[in-house]
C-alpha cells in the first residue's frame, strides 16, 4: 500500500541509516525538502511548551490533520530537526514554510515521482 498523500513517508525510496554527530542513529529512507530562503517564509520564536506538533497545528491550519505535518517544519530548518522530541532551546527561531511552499514544493506530486526509483 502506498503512503498517504500527506505522510512523511511519501518520499521514501528505501531504508538507510542516518548517523548524527552525537552518535544517534535513525533508520530513514525519506528525502527531506530542506530549508530554502523564500520571501514568504515565516519565523516563530520558540517558547516554553512549544512542540513541532503544536507549531504545525497553528501554522499549517487548513491541511488535513495539520499537527501530523510536524515533519515539514522539522525538515525545513537550516539544521533539520531529526528527533522531534528534542527542540532547539527556548528563544531560538524556527522557520515555517508558507502554505504555498508546502503545496507547490514540499507535497508536490511531481517531487514524489522524482524521488522514487
């Protein structure tokens, strides 16, 4: 069964190990979108209690299950967030892609086709 349209596994092409500098290892096969300097990017100053899910729910409102799109915000950082349970310190800036960027660039069907073998 193929992944659902808004799943972070939409761009999975096979499983590989991702090893971070602090010796944490994750299985991944997903090609992240990566950060891009775009004129309609938004920023959010992290506050105590913020989570990727709460940020996605707030900024990606209008999509189906917006808080489930936390992975878009995690991938869209200049230093991607690989572990959603560990956020940068309070007071850090988080970059939020615009709705246009999410629709046209990140969840684009042609991007999914390009990323599969």
